[in-house]
C-alpha cells in the first residue's frame, strides 16, 4: 500500500475521536499562537493545508478567500459544519499535500497547523507548497517539532515510534525541511519548551 493511502486510512480512523483528543485543553493552549499566525492572513488567495476536523477555522479572520485541503475524507466530513459557519469564502477538497492538484503560483499565502509532523514525506509536501505559491508568497506553519531542550528532545525521540502509530511524529526537523524545500525562513518562534514552533517563511522572488 502506498504511503499516502496509509496516511489517509490512519487519519480516517482518527477522525471520530479527534475532537475529544485535540479539541479541548490542547486546542485552548494552541489558541493564542494559532490566532497570532492566522492574523497575518491577507486578502489574496489562501491555501490552508490539513483542515482536519476544522478546529483551526474558529481562529481564522473573517472575510478571507481560503481553499482548504486534507487527505482524509472522514476528517473533512467532520469539518463540514465549521466550514459552513465560516464568514468568508472557504472551500475544502480531499487532496494529498504531496500531489497538489493546483497550477504553479496559484496562491499568495499558505498556512498549516500540526501537519508536517504527520505527512509521510514532508519535504515532498513542502516542495509542492513551494510550487503552488507565487514568488514572494508566504508560508506560515504551526508545527510539532523536535525540541532543542534536554531532556524533552530525548523524550520526543523515545515517544515517536508509538505516537506515529496513531498520529504524528513528535520529533521532526520541520525548520530544516522548510529550508530543504527552497524557502527562506524569516522567523521561528518556539512554544512549550520548543516542542511546537511557529515558522514563517517566504518563497524567494
Ligand atoms: C494533527 S491533524 C491537524 C489538523 C488541524 N490542522 C488541527 O490543528 O486540528 C493532521 C492532519 O493532517 C492531515 N494529513 C496527513 N497527511 C496528509 C497529507 N499527505 N496531505 C494532506 N493532509 C494530510 C490529516 O488527515 C489530519 O487531518
């Protein structure tokens, strides 16, 4: 079975319990940094990668033109009421970030949260985001990553083989992967002992 199909099945299975697991205390903790990131959504064409069950939508500024995607139809089905309630233009499509069905330079901005800890081939996905962003366009990520703080770095390495079975890898080098995909990294803001980061990057002109 291909990696993308395995990812789709894993997240389809996770959809039913996802809001219970991630929608309570965790989402309240993430609210301030997510809002700060999404506040930079402008008036152009926005791609939001991995809508999941739509927990991010409550933090989007109103009135934007957003195309959302997720590899899991079951996650998007649960997101439907949140998508319908958004006071702007928000359409969702089932799609693998590693094989985007959009032309080059189709978007002015790309955002995502808690995604590149999960996708099977993160650099391939980031290369696709690079392709569909216009030159000078921005990429904003809020991501689980490895930590630079001892002993959390060792803990995250130890937990990742288990966490990967049901959800994300906890120790990815996402800042390095963003650079590998050809972006300029403009800022990295650590949260919670550096296990989560806000990363702002730009496609060079
Ligand atoms: C941890 S959830 C995050 C969802 C949401 N952004 C949030 O913060 O609640 C990870 C999401 O990434 C999606 N995903 C995993 N691999 C993907 C891929 N290759 N392409 C698109 N979405 C993917 C999963 O279906 C899941 O909805």
